[in-house]
């Protein structure tokens, strides 16, 4: 299988060729030349597979240039109960992503049993092992540059710490994440991990990463790669749990389901979109935003209007405090009939700080066939949902999952079972849980008192030249 850019001006490449690189040379994002189709016979055969077995058959369709035995070894090493044994005490870790049924037809897919208690571990742990494998084969080193609004950073750092030939430079908005999230990242002492707090919002940090990635000479000379969800390896790994969740919530492959997905950067729900394109019977993909509702506005009105960092709200679901969703470009590429020229036209407006509007066009009419619905959730909605779930079911959820559940229950078609994707354990957002329930969430013993550990972080302004100088200096050590 070969991969092409959403902007249509980059040569086709293999899975391992794009694995280490991030953005395509033309500034676009990589996607398969065409999505592999899953037959009914395959769905029937896959229904009772373990998570690792399912990951192997799904990812074999995308990573066609990795020998099957090597891919299986990497996947088996990644998806074990030993790695995913950090979640709720009553979780079935052997399932990796257990399904928790709240009421008939309403489920939570637990994705937060990994070492950083967030769904990002599901892809990042695999990516760490894939990176190490590819670098060893190529006798190369890699300097990973990423930006995080909360969970990506810690998931990446825990996946890459101590890995041969890898350094991580992770940008985060200074003071904008929860205390637990900051502690998870900044308390790491591994010499290959560098935390950089940017005076600004997540979008500022993300723009800096893109600016460095688009400096092709610097990127090549300094061997810069990325683990943000612009990396295709991340998205492909996330496709797997849509299949696993579907099988767990249904009895037959004749059934359809609705997935509700809290969304900031559009990476998580993009994986669901691709799973549906492959043939998974998803009747509805429900996108949930917080007060930063740029994506909800698009699916309701056809207008995509990133607000800019000055108009991005700081909320109690901070991992979704994003105005400019990187992965959205992948979906729009499919929406406009995989027309790279059209994507370049639309994103020239976005990259210049503007907007685009597809109302009244053929694309607006085409949107319906992709089965999306959307909605927004506010701080008061989050508190209410957390409170109601705890009182009715004795289940405690984090703020982002609360956004997903609130919007999912509002927007789902009644005939469809609802699967809400859990994004993190409530321990990561203690202050809001206390506000909602008057009690602290439990946390794994290994992470008790993490906020009291010494922290190591470099603070800088949103200055691309300063970032390049910092990377160059630390690479040369």
C-alpha cells in the first residue's frame, strides 16, 4: 500500500517511509491511496479475536511493507495486560479496551488503561515500538517534535522514554493543562525527554511544530519526526478499537452502532471515519466539542472558522481547547472527492488565518453520506453529566468523556446502540471531579503524589527561531 498527501503534490510513499516523517513535503497529511475494504467474511472471522490479534489483521492492511512476523511481534509486545493494567480497579485488563454497559444500548469503551491513563496510549505505545523497529532497521536516529494540549505529550513521552535513537521535544501551553497532566510530563527524568512550555495556547505550540516541519532543510538536517495525530501511524492504530468496540457491543455484523467521540484535533474521530470507510457498520459518528466548538459549527453549518488563540477558551476539558484541528484536513480531502487542488485552495485560506464555507456547494450535499452528527458541551454540562453518571451507575468519568456522553445521548439515533469513547481516567482532572462530586477520584498507586515530584521544563515564548536553537543545542550534546 502507498500513501499520498491530502494536498496532492507529494510522491507516493510506503508506510515505513511516512512513519518517521509527519507532514508531507507539500504541507499536507498522508492517507492511503485508497482505503482497504473489509469483507463480511473478514468481519465474521474477526469478531472473537483478542485485541492483539485484531490489531494485527487490521494493521496488516496498512503496514504492508513490514514483514508479517515482525509486525506481529511488535503488536504482541504492545497490547498486553501488563502494559494496559493501570485503569479502574474493576476493569478487565485482559480485554485491553473493555466495554462498560451503562444501560441497554448505552456503553463506554474504556480506552484509558494504559500507563498515562489516557486513550492516547492506545496508539502511542505501538508507535514507540514501531519507531524503534524502523530506526534500528535504518540505523538512524529521530528527534520527535510534538505539541500537546494535555494527553498526547505524556503518552508520547512514556512510550518513547529510554528508546534507542530517539529524543522527544514536547511543546505544551504554559499553565494551561491540569496539574496532574503537567506532573506526568515534567517529572520525567529520562535524558531523552525535553519538555518545553510555550507562553500561549495549544494552537501556538501546534503552529510552531508545523513551522519547523515545513522548514524542509532544517527538518532533514536535524532528523525531525512527529508523534502528533498528524502522524499516520497514530491514526491507523486508533482504527483498531472501533472494530473492537463494535464487536463488543453487538451480536451480529448485521447491526449498526453510533460512536460518540470527544474531539479537539479530529484525530480520534478520523480513525472512526476511516473504519466506516473500510466497511465497519457505523451508522453514526457523533462529534462532541467543548466550548471551543469550531468543528461542531462546521458540521451544523458548513463553515470552518478557526477562532485563533486569542479566542480559544480555557475549559475544564483542556485537551479539547483547540481551534485549528489538524486532522480535519484528512476528512475534508475525502469530502471533496480526494481533490488535492481543492484542499490546497481551502487550506490556503485557513493557513492565512481565514475560513472557508461549503454551504450551497456540492460538498455540503455530500456531507450527509458520511453519517456525522455533532454537538457541544459546557462546563456546567460536564458537571451535570459526571454527577448523574456517578449517582445512577456508580461510574466516575473524566471531563472529556462527559462531553462525549452528553452530546452522544442528545444526538444519537434511537435505533442505534451508543458507544462513547472514554478518553482519560478522572484522576487526571481532580479539581473538576471534586467540584462535581465533592470527592477526589481514585488514582493508581504508582501515580499517587506525582504532583509533588521535582519537575523539569523549559519555558519560552512562541518563537520558532528560539525553538530551533533549543533543539539544535540539545541534539549536539
